[in-house]
C-alpha cells in the first residue's frame, strides 16, 4: 500500500514541531511537557490523547546506598546527583518536573540527550535518574529500579496529532495505540 515508515530518534519537542509542521502524522509526549512547557493544545492546532500512565521509579546503580530499600522516600534523594534527559532546547520537561518536586531548590545534575544514555550513565554509578516505570524493562548491567514516593507525580504518555487531519490509517494507528497494554 501507499504507506511509508521512516524511523528517526526525535525528542518530544522535535516531534511536536514536526507534527505541527505536517512532517509527522503522530508524535509522543510526556504529559508534563504538554502541561507545563509547550502548551500543545487546541491553540496550536494539535490535539492529544492519553495512551498510558506510569508511576515514577528511580534508577540506581547496584552498589548505591539506597539500592537495598524497597521503596525510596523522596526525601532520601534530595542530595543525589541526577542524570536528566535533556532535549538540548533549554528548560526540559523532566527538568521542570524535578524542579517542581524540589520546590525549585537547586540540585546537582548531568544532562544527557537520550534515554539509553541516562540509563547507561546511572549504571556507571555517576548518579541516579527518575523515569517512568515502563523503562524498568531496559536492563543493563549494574542497574536496578526502585519505586519512589513522588508525592502524586505520575508520567503520562500522550499521542499528539493535528486537529482534523485523521486519515483512515492514522485513525487505525490511534485506535491500536489506545488498546495496547504498554
């Protein structure tokens, strides 16, 4: 059929801009970006639907002092060095969420530009990272994941499309994405 599938790693902001420009039909974004930073709603001609929700977990190296805990209290990580996913375009969505959790108190951080690098950097023992629980499926040597009390913060995955531009294949893709057990 007349379907072209092109795969390229894109940050959520690049996806949002590409959907708005008509270069992508669909993109994925964490809800905190959607609400706090980029305002992707009807005024931009985009619409979103939530396709998944996960609690936050903390990724730790195996030898980390908190690795023996079953649930990490948020207060226990306030002095940790964080490995933060950064899209390279200024204030990052995850960074904004961490700032909100820390009440805008400065914290130590390293920023990296893709999720696998976040996990690998934690595995090397350089710091800890907060991430959605779905990423617990990424198993690298020397890394463990623990639930963390994030004071009600959750990570929602949104599917972004242009308003009124839903072709039959795109409608099918959206329907399938909303029934999958992620």
